[in-house]
């Protein structure tokens, strides 16, 4: 009877340790998944910020091109007016 009781205790302890090991494994997996999700979110945010910065830079370049075109148009108009004055 003593041996049966010891075996039962031993089996209960082994079952308890197996349960604890499984719980630890599940906790580790949840932690890994959470960290991966966090990292993915951070990378997506960085990509969104980079895309926004690129759009802003593109808009600035377009504005600069438009300003240069206006300046070129103004210079062309000045040259046209000079030519008219010189012809008179």
C-alpha cells in the first residue's frame, strides 16, 4: 500500500511538472508571437513614415519645378519684351 501511495504521489508530481512545462512553453510562444507582432507594427509604422516623407519630398520637388518653370517663363517674357524694344 505504501508503494502504491508513493507511485501515486510520484505520478501526480510528474503530471504537475508536465503541466507546468506545457504552461511555460505556451507562455514563451505567446511572448514570441507578441514580440513579433510588435516588431511587425513598428516596421509598418516606419514604412508609413518613410512613405509620407517621400511624398512630402516629391511634393517639394514638384513645387520647386513649378517655381523654376515660372522663373523660366518670366525670363522668356523679359527676353521677348527686350526684343520688342530693340525692334522699335
